[in-house]
């Protein structure tokens, strides 16, 4: 009887010891993952006073496509994590370009409104960096990130993903230079400025289009076409 009790006690001890060992290993794995977790920049990481007035969009600093002499200026506010922005771009951009950009009727500007997560800011920063590298690289990236968009509620637009995206889909971009620029937080001031432009002009969601000062939230291509044509 005593031998049996000792055996049971020994088994319990081994089980407790094994469980504690597993917990220690699990804790080490979790801590390791936490330490290696990517840190994302915030707007507090960049200095510089930003002055923006209502009705001002700083178009001379924004990525654009189309003839500067086009009679209608169209401004689109985007977050690269937004599924509605993705849908608008993937479904409508080529048709919009054929109808208005290539014909010289309109010029399109992109303004960042990165509010869906910490990686929204980094995705926007990469766009700003690529715009300075090569305008074609920006537009290649703009379309590629929508084609490869992750789940809205997950932090998917990390540096590793974005640099690989450039390598795979942005032939006019240089991922090594982008990586160096990100380390120096280049592009962050411009993204912060865009965010203030968005706020001061009362843009609350994306995609929002501004045509001649009027805001239109996620319009269909047909609706946007009528708006543009009425302003020509």
C-alpha cells in the first residue's frame, strides 16, 4: 500500500515537473516572439510644425497621375489596409484611367489617411519613399499592395512584407534603398502632414474623393464620372 502511494506521488511529481517545464518553454517562446515583434513608427516620432488650412491639400507634395493641365483635379484619400479602397482600385482604376487620365480630362492625387493600424502608417511611408525614388514605382506599389492586401484586423503590412512586395511587384523600385529610408523614418513627416490635411478638411472615411472642394465617400465609377463631367 505504501509502495503504491509512493508510486502515485512519484507520478504526480513527474507530471507537475513536466507541466512546469512545458510552461517555462512556452513562456520563453512567447517572450522571444515579443522581443522580435516589429516596432512601428508613430507620428510622435517625427518633429516639425505642420500648418494646414481648411481647403488646402498641398497638391504640390502629393503623388499624382495625369496631365497637370487637366481641367479637373480629383483627390483620393486612402488607407492601404482598407478593403473598400482595395475594391475601388481593383475594380475601377483602369477604367477611370482610360476615361479621364489618358484623355487629359482629369488628374488624380493620392492623400494618405492611415488610421486602421500601426502598419497603415508604415505602408503609407513606403509609398512616400517610392514616390521620391520613381513615380512609376509609386503606382506599381499602389496597385500591388491592393492586389496583395491582408486582413483588415491583422497587422500584415510589416517591413518584411512591404520590402518583398517591392522585390516581387515594383520593378522601378529599390527595396534596399526603401529599407534604408525606413530606418531613418523618411516619409513619416509627409504621412503625418497628410493625416492633418485629412482631419482639417473633415474627411472621416476612405475611400473619399474630393472634386472641386466637394467630398464623395466611396462613389461608384458612374457617380464619380458624372461628378467629373459636370465640373468640366
